[in-house]
C-alpha cells in the first residue's frame, strides 16, 4: 500500500494525464506481491492477494486526478486540498461498499470471467506453489515475455499503434474464449457498417468514429440485459434465501460477509458523500442524490462489462450521467463535474472490488480481510489523487491548457489527456442539449431487453446462433466501446483460444481455470502492464530530467 501502491499510482496518473487511459494495478501488484510472500508457500497467495488489493486501490484512485485538470480547463476554482481529499475518500468508501454488495451476483452467481482477476489468481497460485509453478511456468512466463516485448515495441514501431495492437486485449480474448470474442467482433462490425446511417440521421458528424455514439447504445444494451438477469436472479433467490443461508457449508466461511454491516456501510458513506459535496463543496443536494442513485446502476453495468471483457467504461459512466442530469434540468458545468465525479470514482473503485473478489473467489481468500485492505488503499489513494494532480500540473504547465479550444496544430503531442478532453466536452455541451444521446441509450436498453429475453427463451447452443446471430448483449457491447481494430484483436484472442483448446489434451494436474490459453493470456496482460509501467516511468523521468 505504501510502496507498490504509490508506484502503480504515479504510473496510472502519468498515463491518464498523457494518454487518457490507464492500466489497472492488479496484475502488476500481484506479480510483485507474490515475490514478497513467496517464502510462505501456497498459503502466501492470500497475503499477495491482500497486497495487490490495497495497491490496486491506490492506483485506481490516483488516476482520478484528471478531475482537477478538468476544473482548470473549465476555469473553475479549485477547492482546498483537504476538502477534495475528504470528498474523494467518501466516494471511494461508498464505491467499495457497493462493489462488495454486488459481489454475490457478479462473482458468485454469474461467475463472470474477470480476465485480469483470473490472470492475478493464476499468477498468485503459480508463483506461491512450487508444484503449480513447474507445471505452468512455461505458458505463464511465455505470455509475460511476449506481452512485455510487444508492449515495448508498440512504443517504437508506429505500425503496431496503427493497427491498435494490444497484448492485454489479445490476452483478455484468450481468457474469455471464442463465443464472447466473436460476439465482440460482431458488435464492432455493426458499428462500422451503421456509421454512414448515424451520419445521415445527424447522430455523428462526417469523419467521427462510430464509437462516439455506439458507446451510448452499448451501455444501454448492458442495462437492458442486466435488467432481465437481475429480475430472474431476484425471483429465484429471494424465496427461501434465509433457509439456504442457514445450510451454507463451513467450507464457504471465507465468503461470509455481515450483510447488515455492509448495508450500514453503504448507507453511511452515501450520506457522507452527499454531506461532503453539499457542505464542503457547496453542491446542490438533488444532483448529488441523483449521482448516488446512478452509482447503483453503473456499478452493476460496468461490473458486467469488466467481468466479460476486462473493459471498465468509467468515462462512459461519467458522460451518460451528465446526459441524464441534463435531462433533469442541469445546466451548470461545475455541478455536473462534481456529480459526475461520484460516478467516475465509485464505478472505478466498485469494479476494482469485483475484480479483486473474483481473484479471491478462485483462491478462497477471506472477503472481510480483503475488504479492509481495499479500504486502506482508498484512504491512501484519495490523498495521492490530489497530490499527484497538483504535482503534475505544477511541473508541466502544458497540462493547464484547455485542449478543447486549441487548434489541431496546437495540440501537445506528449500530453493528450483524452479522458479530460471527453469530460470537458460533455460538460460544455450542457448549454447545447443533444436529445439524440438519450435516444441512443434508450435504443440500446430496448435492444438489450429483447435480445436477452430471446436468449433466455430459446437458449441458443450452436456457436452460429450464440455468438453471431443472437449474441449476448454483454459481449456484443464491447464492440461499441472500442475501435474496430481493438475489437478484432479481442475476438482474435477468443477464437485462437477455442482452436487451441479444441486440439489440446485435457490436463488434470492444473485447476480447471488454469488452462494453457488462460495462463498465456494472463501472462500477456501481465507483460503489457509491466511494459506500461516501464514506458510510463521512462517518460516521466525524461520529462523531469
């Protein structure tokens, strides 16, 4: 938390300021945490899991410093540092609680893949168990080496960047398999084919990428499908839930969480977030309360997205929340920024919680202890988010320039700040209402409902129907968030995994979820994270010296 957390945190902050995206700290912290606890044998996997949980929370919070950059771009006064730290800490604590609240659904019942969570679990199992290490080292190590090499090469060879190659995206595809990967390609192709239609009806300007509008439809798809699944889960779970809980075997003690205390935690920190926003920062209560309500929706929607594709569309949650608030009468960008911050931080932290719980589910790590380590990480990260933001902006005045008003030739090449650009753009649109954005979300919700109901009714089994003709809304939505090339790499990983697994002999000396393709895919994710750390550290040192 105090060493690996700030290390991953400064990397995440640098990447978010320079690129507008950042790599989560789970895989990196898992690798280094395993080195710390290797001497404890197989039992050391839990200690390493606690280490990566705390460090990843610090990193996730540290990347949120772009909210302060958005304030500068929009000419808004920055509140005192202690008020911002208190606000971020309250939001983070609330997000942790919501993430834990959804764990029984997303992790235990739906058993989503959570590619990075699986990668961390495989790394911790392999590096802390000599027997597993001997059996899995070749595939895991080969994936790490390939991910590191290609991640470093992408920074030197423009053609790799031009084809949008990402070792972690390919690795996530190897983890999730062919049905989800193929569905993601279908989603990307649909967006590409419909791009001229979106231009014709005025939803896109000529030359705009299709994902500028399809990310809204994709979020709606997940919302519609999630509504169906949640209704079924609650209908099946509520009757007799108390009797089933009484019969829970002792071997599941590591899963047990005191639900009453968890609900009290969520309510208390929701109230703390609203109080900090209203009394410390002068934000109006209605929009703070609306932001809190939207967190319960987007923590589920984004959690499913992370569980399926390893992609957490936190900036999309921010954008959609501002669009919804505009529908409720919001016209003040400052209020939108502070309310959107609740969505940004909470969904980031909640999905981290679910990713970490998926690792713990595979390792049998006690959830209450893991929860406490994440809470400690949030406290440190809330401080570092403000510290890193002010440090970077003081050291590099170029970060203070509002890029939304700069000409193409004036844009700084090394500090693109794409996430900040997106935030400021949607906040400035509050004075220019765009009803079609809300229509796109509603279209996605309707499609998600219809497709998921059809899948529940007919239960497609053939690959053609399940992955292409009637694909899962969760999987196909991935193609709406990213460029077509990225969806293609994700799908290629899934298809490759299917081909390899069809020809590979079954191995009984490894756990069921430690297949050769998942080990190699997890290694790719880990190697790409190490490459991002190396590139980030080198870029930071180069700008300093």
